[in-house]
C-alpha cells in the first residue's frame, strides 16, 4: 500500500464486541475511487496473515475488517505488561513539543469556578501528553496587565482599607475594584465620566512605567500569587513557567510594527485594528475589528496574546529546555467557550502574520469548555449571587468527604481520616469536571460526585483500595512472585477484563488527540465494572493454581491501570478508605 499514510491505518476497538475485538476501516478510504472497497478488502485479506495473534479475520459491511484476539496472544500481552513500568502504554511517534496555556487567572480577583475547568483540564492534558512521550511546556498566562488595573489603581489610591487588606487581601481588592468598576460603565446608572477617565489614565501611566503605580501593582500581584499558589498546591498542579501578560510589555511593539508593515493591521479611529475580511474567516468574527492597540496607546488582551504566540513558538522552548533543539509546533489554549471570538480573532491574525513574515504558523487548538451550572441550571453562584470561589469549593469538598469517611471508618485516627478526605474530596471535584464532555455545560452536584457507587472518583478510588486489600490478605510475597508467571485465561470474565486492560494505551491516545479526558474517565469506570464482575465470579485467593496466579495478575494489572489512569486525571489514590 504505497500511498498509505500511517495515520489513516485506523485500527480501533470494535464498536460492538459481537463482531470482534478490533476493527480496521482504513481499506475503505484506501480503495477510494480505484476499486470496490469490499473487493479490495478481500484481496488484502488473502495476503494478511495474523494467525499468530488472531482468530480467523472477518470481513464486514462495506470493507471493514474485524479481528478477534487469540486467548494465547492475550495472555502473552498481559505477561509482557507485567514486566513493563507502564503497562499498555507506548510512546507516540513522532514526539512533539507542545505548549499548554491553562488556568491563567487574573490578578486581584479571586480564582473562581470558571478557572477550575481550565486548571483541571489543562493539567490532565499535560499529564496525558507527557505520559505519551511528548515534550510539554505548561504556561500560566496570568492576567496582570489588563484594563482592570486602571480601576484597581484608582480604587487603591482612593478607597483602600489597609486593615481589610491585611485580613483578606483578595476580598479587599475585589471590593475596591467593584466600587470603581460600577462607575466606569457608561451603560450603567452610576456612571461617572471623571472616574472612568482617571482609570484610563492610571492604566496608561502603569504601562509607561510610572514608579508609584508599579509599586502598587507589584504588591497586588504578590498578594494574588500567594493565593494562586495555595490553590495549585492543593490541586497538585504545577507549571513550567508563569509568564503573565505584563511579561510581553516590551514585546508588543514588534507585533504592532510587523502587522502594520504587512498591512494586516490598520489605524482605525486612533486604534490599531485587524479586520478579518478573508473569505476563510470564521463567521463569528468575519468583518469585525480585532483591536490590538487601544486608542490611548495602551496594550490590551489582544496585544499580549499576539506577542505570546511569537514568544512561545520562537523563544520559550530554548528557555525551558536549553540543551535540546526543539520546535514548538503546537500551542493549546484551554480557554472558556465564551472567549471563542477573541480566540478566533487571535488565531486568524496569527495565521496571516506568520504566513506574511515567512514563519510557520503553529497548530493552535482551542480546548474550549462549557460552564459549570448550579442545580437551577444557571451558572453556578453562591446563595447571595456571587461567583463561587475555588478555595471555598475545595474546602467544602474536603469537609463533605470527611463526613463520609468518618461514617465509614469511625475508628481511624483523625489525621488519617482527614488525609483520606482530602484525596477523596479533591478527587471528586476533579473527576466531576473531567467526566462530562468538555464542550457541554454540566450541573454541579455534591451528592453525585461524592457517591461511592456510580461513575465517580470515590468509586474508582474505592475499587483500587479493594484490589490492594486482596494483596494485603494474600501477603506481600504474592505480588512479587507473580511477575514472571505463566497465565492461563479461561473464564469469560477473565477474558473480558484482560481485553479491556489492553486498550488503556489506545484510550490515552484518543484523549491526547481530541483533548477529551472524558474518554479516560469512562474507560476507567468500565474497567472497574469489568473487574467487579470478574471478582464476583472468579475467586482469587481461594482458587487453585494456575488460576490463582492468573487472577492475581489480573488484579495487579487492574490496580496499576486504575492508579495510572487516575494519576493522569490528576487524582490521587489511597491504600485505605
Ligand atoms: N485571564 C483570562 C481569564 O481569566 C484567561 C486567559 C486565557 N489565555 C490566553 N492566552 N488568553 O479570562
């Protein structure tokens, strides 16, 4: 097949196990326009010999080929998995260098649930891509340079309550921000033109390096970063770099110059603007202006985002991996669907700019996501209608988990119950966020996410605990003794479980390809279900050899895949629950 591109040779788990374990649909595409796909498939089948691994290969439909694994091949695959550090996972080829922009909260504003999805999704994608062998650079693009600082500076100078700032810095910054903001919206009744003008002037002063404003700004940043760091440490999220919007202050000039020189940006009513007039422009932005420098000369969200793309593709990899010569071909933006227009404008502009200047435009996927809703189906808010703060949400998750853990294990020492509650509570919040298809909105429900039965993190964590306790009962030596043993799969539940285990790597690849962790959640949930059915029907410790060893191997591999899978989701496991 001379023109077969490897990526088109799709072999996937069969949609219906009735037909086989794996299915290949590549022949339909390959036969295209040349011969009848089914006849083509018959010819291919005549030359295909996979008898070492598979039962008789079957042809179906328009030219699908269905494969069913031989039990002996399955046993062999499990055996080599037993010896692998990371069972069932293969590094992807070629290995890419990928920047991931995620979390990216704003200075002087508390992190709210809107940032939680970006943080949890972004972290999970970073973990997945790394596990598959890619170079990943995570970058927290903190909002520390936008319009809000004009208002914050006015508020800081006129309204700040120092005592309040000491007790709860973010609440106080939020208060002064809101007080000034309410006067800066010409559409609102409290509008005050003088305050609005003052805010604009303070922002320009800051961006031009005014000493007093810089000192205040630095303090606001420090106070905010402290809070962000607390949250990241609770979530176990790390960044390779935190390059905030202000980092690009000295880099936006090049953007203005290049875009102007190439005629991509034009002056319009004093502002510098990019119009998306190309026929290929997405409908939502077509003909609309993308303001990349404001009328007063200030940089905005667009200016810094443009400079960031250039920096990320040309400089960043050298900073983070100075010894390797890496090319960043891809920058992922894990950003709320509500920013669709901004992101589309950004990507369209980058494409024109990079092409006009002889650079290779990077792949720029927006990993967008829907909103977290309250039980009333409206965006999640506190009772008084405020945004829910991430810190409060995590506190509540741990408290609720502690109640459940204490009910189940009243005799455990408190410190241990708290540690389990932390792992369960944080895990539940993360899983609830990763399980729904990311592009849809989802309803936040404490009871659902903390349930021990159902598609939840606690259910999976508990499944892991149960398997580990089999080994505790059987004595530690069992585990080490089985590494090189022969397997003999016979019971249908053993075979179903074994086949499911084998697909772990394929699922991770699908997550990486479509940026959809929900595939992994559902895979792990099915794994736990297959395990439960196996364990119900196949006694392990009381079985005779060779069944006993075979079953212990299945237990061990299931536990390892569960643990590794949860780890990729950013969820910890515990040995006791
Ligand atoms: N700071 C922004 C917000 O909180 C998100 C930034 C996303 N990243 C980006 N490069 N625009 O809405």
